[in-house]
C-alpha cells in the first residue's frame, strides 16, 4: 500500500496541523516508509502464534502485600500546616 501526498494533507487537515510544502514532502516519505514496514509485517505467517500483550515476558516487579503497623497519627500530622487531634484541617469547599 502506498501513501499519497493528498492523503497526508487530509490527515494533516483533520489533525489541525498546518504544514509547509517541505514538511508535507518529508512526512509523506516518512509515513510511506512506516506503511511499507507494516506491509512487511503482514507478510509474516502468524499461524500457531499465541497473541500476547507484550513483545517480551513481563513479570510482576511489585513486592507482596503484607500487613504492618500504621504510621502514628501524630507523626502523620507533624508536617501538616493545619491539623487537630483527628486529622488535617482544610478550608470548606462547598460551604459550611
């Protein structure tokens, strides 16, 4: 599949891009190469290949969840500019 300058101009218009003639020429050539690579991929036989979400195997890198003691309230509120013994104090947003 080839890509014409008219098609690139239409995509630029839909994308609200103002491109000069030189930019249109460059982008048309670049996009034509990309479409050519996609056409090459379409030629590859994928018979018997399982679909996958990632090109490489990914494993969970997070640590296991575990219960632990919470931060003491006084320590959690220590850097708050306004607080009382129960929590943070913030200005009312929706009224009182």
